């Protein structure tokens, strides 16, 4: 079976790699009692060819290093789609449009039996539409957050998607009530284990002082997010002082050299707004660029995290944090009136209350960030209340009755079930 898979962001690319591995496990054990992967489906509707006797699956599409590592032929690199905000999308539109047509041309060449699109709605709903036109079944994994804004766009899922696999517990009812074939499969991060590396080993690998408490800084996974969020985050780090070590994990959708150049060319500002004169961001604030987010979060005392999937990662690692976010004034003005939810942080949305503080736009100041971080670093009621909220969120993300299998295995079963339902009759 040939599968097109499109994942345009760092988190989606990670989920895509997990899913490819889960699909191969399930396909290899189809018809057996392999844990979490029984797929004894029989289909008659003619759209998808069944896998051969070896469970052979071939993947191509949009992704990055993680998906390439598990055997996906990435005809478009996810880094090239990592833009955010209305104004940035418009400026990159010709490039994105060209990459879209490149992907569709490859689809016409390879003729996939099934398409899986992951997150990135601005790009992927168009992929779904083109696959639907070609009578190719479409699965949307990690659905657009239309419940938060632009709810009328649910019609796109209803029209072009055969199955919506949602990762937040409240999404299933929202989409089903609006005529979408949706299923809650659990969040792929819900059962994420703590990294095996010890704090001392991680410190040695990355030149960190293990005697100091660490704070992880995550400004976002896209270049525009970094440009908007990093200066304020670094200014807050300077206020917090030299008693801490600051870790900045480099997202796979960001170029390390580009990030270093950005930090070297943008000196941070002190609390009074004056530019610092004694060095770059990284040198002033003892910021260490590190390769992986999870070990950094797991071994940090606190975090300053931009809104997005990283907030869920921090919660799963039980690292207290402050959520921050800033976009251009135009993007904020155009988007704020359409937002339908009471919170920005996903952790707060899942819990139904404020578990972590949210500092957005004008509230995102170095002074406020530093004050909030100082409130959650020491042991006490504020820190313990936040940790309790994280544990509640993790339980909700696992879902009721999900068993011991990973969400990616549940997704794989649902996808192979759809493939069985639409299997082509061999001639």
C-alpha cells in the first residue's frame, strides 16, 4: 500500500514518524494477536489496495528528519512550510504554493492508496481536497482547531475527509455534532516517558552547570515565532539572573545556524528597555542551545514556553511553566475577534481552568514573565497546584478505556480499518 503523509510542523512531523512506525507494526501483524494491532477488517468498497502478504507499506509526502529516519520519502521538507501569522503566510505564499503543486504532482505520479494529513490546516486542507478529487481516502490526524476560531470551516473536514482522528477529548463531540466522522484516539504525548539520560550526563553533554537550577526557554518552532517571542523571553531570563542556567532546545523545523545568527544580531534588552551593550543574547543570559526539548524540560525547574505543542510536552514532563505568545499587531487584531475559547494555553483548555499563567501580547513583558517564574520555582502551594493540574491533564489526554497501547497504535488501527473498508478488489 502506498500512503501519502503530510506533516508540516515540528510536532506534526514527530507524530508522523510515530505513526509510520505504528502502521508498519500493525500491518506486519495484521490477522495476528499482536498487542494493540489486531486489524482483522474485511472491506468491499473499492478505493484502497490491500497490503501484500508482508504488510508492505510505502510512504511519501511532507516531513522532516524524523520521518525520513523511519523511511518516508519527503518530497517536501517541513522546514519550508514553517510559517505563522497572516502577514508571514502572505509573504511566503508563492513559495508555499509551489511546494503544494510539487506534492500534488508527486501524488499524481505515485498514485497513493490513502492520504494522511497531520495538523497544518492552511496547507493540508488543500491537500485533502486534491486527494478527495482523485477519489483517494483521506484521514486527518491532529485536526485543525476550528473549535477555537473560524468554526464555519468545519465544512472542509465534512466535505474532504473520510475520517478525523482527534487528540483532545472535547474535540470528538464538537466535530461529530457538526457531521464529521471523528474519533478521539488520545494524545500522542500522553504516555511520553521521561528521558533516560541523567541530569549529570545531560549537563556534561551540553556544558551545563548541574549545581544551578535550569529553566527551559521555548520560543516556538517557526522562524516568525522565534522573532516575535525570543527577545521578550531572553529579557525575562536576564531579570531572573545568573543563579540559573537557561536551555533553549532547537526545534527540528529551525535551522541551528539561523537561530545562532538571529541571537547574535539581536541583543536583548534590560528591564528598562535599554539595549544591553556587553554581548549577545546567548552570552548575556547564559543561554545554551540544546538539541532535544524533552530532556531539557525533564531536568529543568521551570520553563518559559510559547503557546503550542511545547506546552503539552512541558505538562507531561511535569515542568511548571509560564505560557507566553506574541504575534504582529495586525495578526492579533484580525484573529482576536474570531477566537471562540477562554484560554490560549492548551493545558488550560483541556483542564477547563487556568493551570498555567498566560501572558499574551501586551501582557507579555519581561517583568511579568520573571515574576510569574519566580512564583513557581520554590516549593509551595503555587507549584504543587500547577503539578496537580498537569497530572489531571495527562489523565484526560490518555482517554477512558484506552488500555496500555500508545495513541499512535490506536491511530494505526483506525487507519487500517479505513483502508480495509475501502479496499480495492484485486483483479
